[in-house]
């Protein structure tokens, strides 16, 4: 195996626990009258599901031919919130300004228990950075909030198209001035790793609670299969 010099991380679900964080953010900004009348776990999941459909629809090479037509994840989450408010029958509960604030939930997500320790260990041996569909400001806010020790932040926003487009994976390796085979993509989602592998990157699958539901990944499909970032560090440094 060629020498791995950099690790790029998917963020939502891989590095941070979005379910718990987003639900807490919403409830902290909601009146008592709706705290028990809405299934907030379902609400949060539907918000995330809308994101997946959005990035899937905007990950084809012909999806964004004009710079100004690119819609950020922040913009998508805000638009999707309006749809969910209508669907769940809570129109009028929040003002437009309050909904703007609620939509920033995705900027302030908490890491998993192993996240900071594991990333700090990995940073001592490798370049570490994000390779996320989240927009730049979202990722920077999250890094400061959750104390994520990135060397670099790569967002699909830089490439004006979303993962799993090859332009995102190869664009990041070009910025790092590394060959794809010198970069390891780390994610809790097989669709991300399958795309990275097709573009020459090595792959590490991290098992995370609630991620990849309905899609059972196996160690044979990836180069590294781990339970957390500390285990990934141990495997990489044992070689």
C-alpha cells in the first residue's frame, strides 16, 4: 500500500452526532406547547433526508454549470425547514427570524465521544481535514464549537458540486498536492467511500450509531474498518 499522508473526513454522522445536537437546538428554541406534540426525532430525520435528496440531485457533473446557480447546504436546510413546518402542522410557531436561527443548528453539532481524542492523535501523524458537503462557514463554525483540530477544511462549496461527484474527491487531493493513493477517505457511509475508492483514494469505514441504516458495510469492502477514530489511529500507526 502506498504511504498515506492525509486523511479526509466526512463530517455529518462520521465526526459529529447530528441527531442529538439538532434536536436539542430545536427544543431549546421552541415553546412548551409544541415540545411534546411533534415527533422531533422524526422531524430531524426528515430534515436530514431532505438534505440527502438535495445533494444526490446536485452531484452530477452537469448539475451546476453556472457558478451563481449553486445552492449551499445552509440555503437548502433553511428552505427545507419551511416545508417541514407546514408538514408537521406548526406554522406560526416561530417567526422568520426564529426559523433562521433554528436553521443554524447544523453549525453547532457535538462530536462523538472519541472524536477530539482520535482526531488529535491522527493529526500528530497525518494531515487531517474535512471533505464535506457542508458549506465553508458551517464547517468553520462547527470546528470552533466542537473543538475539531482540522489542518484544513474542504467543502463541496469549493467545487460548486456535491459528493459523490469525482470533482470533489480529486479536487481536494489536488489542493493537497497529493496523489489520490496517498489520501485516506474516512466516513460512516458506504456511498461516500465507494465514490472515493473509484477515484483512487483509500477508504476507512467508521461504525456510527444510526448511520447507514439498511446498508450493512463489511470489512472486505474497505481498506480499514473501525469502531472509532482511536482505533483507526492504532491501525494506521501499527503498519
